C-alpha cells in the first residue's frame, strides 16, 4: 500500500507552527519588518468562517489565509469577503487603521492562477507544510535541550569503575595527571572517568582541578570498601537512580541510561525476554544516533556499555543474550516517563512565555 501524496495534516497545526515561529512567517511572506499577531481565527460578522491570521507589519495590516492544498478559485472569494469586512471595521473605528494586504498561502499554483490573484490584489505564496513543521522543530530545539541531547560512549563499561578516581579526589588529589599516577590508570581513562562522574553531578571542575560535589560526597560515603570498592553498593545505585529519575536529560550519560531502559520497555510489546540484537537496533534509534553509530562495532559497544550501566543500577538484567527488565526497572521507567513529560511541558511553556 502506497502512502497518500496529499497533505494529511490539519491547517490548524501548520498555523500553530507558524504562529510559534514568526521569524519564519516573516520570511515566507517576504516581509521587511518584524510582525506581530493581532488575531487568530478571527470570526467576522458574516458567515461561519474565520480569518486564519491577522498580523501587523510596520504600518500595514496583513490578512493571511492558510491552506494545505493547491490553489482553488473559491479562495479568492473567501479572501475578498474577509478584506471587505476588515475594511468596514476600520471605517467604523473597530479595527486599527493601516494599509490592508491580503496573503494566500497554498501548496501550489499555476502562472495563470497567480495572475488571477494579482488581479484581485491578493499576494499568493507557495509553501511546503513539511518545511514549516521542520523549522518549528529546529526552533523549538534551541529552547528545549531534551530534543538535542544524545548519549556518548566514553569507554567506561561499568559505573563502579569511577569509584577509584572519586576516592582519590576525596583524598585531596585534584589534577588529572596526579589522579592517573595514584590510581594506576592512564590519563585518558582518568579523563573519561571524570567525565562520567561529572555527568552524574558527582564532580565539578574549576581551573582544571576536580572536586567532589555534595552529591559526590554522599555517593562516595555510601560505597563499599576494600576489594569491592569498584562495585556499586545498593545505596550508591539508589542515589544514581534517583538522580536520573529527577532529570533524565541532565547529561548524555544520564540520557543514555534512560534510552536503554526505554528501548527495552518498547521491545517488550513484541517479545519477552528481549533479544540483545533487537535491543541494539532499538537503542540506536531511540537515542538519536542512527547517523553516528553506523558501524556494527560502535552500535554493539555503545549498547553493551549502557546495558552494563542499567544492570549496575539494577534496572535491567542479562541472561546470556537475553535481556529482562527488573521490577525496579519497570517502576523506574514509569517514573522517568513522568519526569520526561514535566521537562517537555516546562520547555514548551518557557518558549510560549518568551513569544508572548
């Protein structure tokens, strides 16, 4: 079955995207000055139809009729009717004065149809709804970090491995070179361990020196001692789980753990336990790394790393090449979904306030 070729999207959704991104609206209308919304879905006195948009542009008023179809002769009568009513409102002092321009946005038109619009003093504009919505997403992503964040693989295969470096920090060693010497790790490994620790809010950096945060102190004091120091204690695991649940978009590592658990959760709808190869494909998609993780080795390594992190935290379990979600993991993913929704709502609300 082939997909329909017409635009299967509501005009109201495209209108919402345009109103949320007035710079883009200004661009496709080829206007000079910044624009301001006067009214949306303005109900005029005659008929049940509503004018899509009325905007101010300098000393001009612009009526905009938006369609997600090609030009139709009926559009001209509709716009002429709107313009006549707006002119009447201006003459009665019920609408601010100013030269009135009429715009018709459609997905296509012929040269003959363009000339017909020009004869009625209507400026016809061809646009693509997909471009409007793409630009809306790109504009939204500048104020909503959760749309841009992606997991990074720093080569740390188990979360408990960072404990050695954190213990050294606790003993007053604050430079990477000295940390490498004390722990017996390479400078690159120390650097990566510190990056992971920073992404969990356990470490802060100042002038190339590293210090434990209050959370880092709490995390370290909750750990195992002796030969088990490199293994997460149940208390440390709980601290990290709570941290992730409160803000699944805090960092690329935190988001990676959220993504691997969500990937497993999605796959349970098809089969359970989950096959590791299926998890690789799903994780690559959910984490937004399709274009970066092209090689099978990079996909396998990244999935293995974040799967290890999730098992360290007791969220997922491995039995051979089969993956299961633990009871704690099921509770965790529901909590993550809640906080993810809150984060998205707050970001969208902030964007709306900025526009107003």
